[in-house]
């Protein structure tokens, strides 16, 4: 039984060490110009979906979303703060080359 525990502890420590080597060694390319590994993409996509579902609980959309003032305000905000990274019709943007600093 003791050998089993030590074996499990060794495997766990090896996994932590390997993960730390990948993360702190910069071995995994997180650049926007290369796709994630299939497993990495699936894990990130699952985490994204569940995070949105969790954090959106109880949020209700404003009733005036389709008013002229909201549409103009939203379009103006997107144009100023978002389009340079996320692009828009008529906007030539590549986040991998420009970087996003709009926040």
C-alpha cells in the first residue's frame, strides 16, 4: 500500500514538474497566429462556455437595446475600443501584428 501511495505521489510530482516546465519554459505557443492543440481548444472552449453560463445567471438585458441612442452609443464604443482588435466591416485589423491595447 505504501508503494502505491509513493508511486502516485511520484507521478503527481512528475506531472506538476512537466506542467511547470511547459508553462514557465514558454514551450506552448499562445500566439494568435498558431492554433491550439485540439485537446487544449476543447478544454478552453468548455471552460469559456461554462464560465459565461455561470457569470450570466441573473443578468437581464436592458429593455431599450433597440433604441436609436443605444445603437449609436454601442456602435461608437465598438468603433473606438473594439474594432482595432476584433475588426469590423471595412476595417483591416490583425491582432497578432498590431496587438490590442484598448482594454
